[in-house]
């Protein structure tokens, strides 16, 4: 199953029963795996991936879950599913042996975007990538 949007601890009932394919759980699994190296988090990520494919996969993509109890799907898929949820799953299972993007000159935001930690590094790189100034950067 999936986690609902909101659960009332006082009433022990679903407040918002849907799951719009949000990334926060997968993001947490990714960061916990990076922090601990515990392969249990890879198994959790695998379970999420299998459940997404089994329950929410539709002919043209993936569908948000209208109700986590009934499994009824909605005819929509939020853009953050592709840009965040799937990106965190990709990063979790990335076979490349490289340091996590939160080390070095970049940091991974909660939206799974890489941002430079030093503006001078980013600005110099961006300027030198522009074809009009490549010659100046090579000096």
C-alpha cells in the first residue's frame, strides 16, 4: 500500500486518503541509505518501486491514488512524480560508484536539484560554457 496524505492521530482515521505520488518518503529512504549504507533501505526502495509499477502504472504513465484503502486511481499525475519521486529512486539505485551529490561543490535540494555551494565556481563554469566566451576562458 501507500501512505495517505493525512492521518488523524486523535481520531485514528484517514483525513486525506489519497497518495498523489509525492517524493518525501522516497527522499527519506535515499538520505537514510546515504547516511547509513544499510541495504535495508535499498529493499524499501525496491518495494516502493514494485508497488508503484503494480498499482499506479497506467498505459500513459502513472496515476495518483485517490484512496489508499480502496486503491482507486485518479486520472492525473503530478509533475513532481517525474521530477522528484523517480529521480530519488534513480539516485537510490544508481550503479555508479561516485560520492553522493551532497558532498563536494554541490548540494542536493529537497526538490532533487543540484545547486552549487560556491557561486564563483558555478558562474565561472556557466560563463566558460557559453560559446562566445570560450576563447576568453581558455586564457
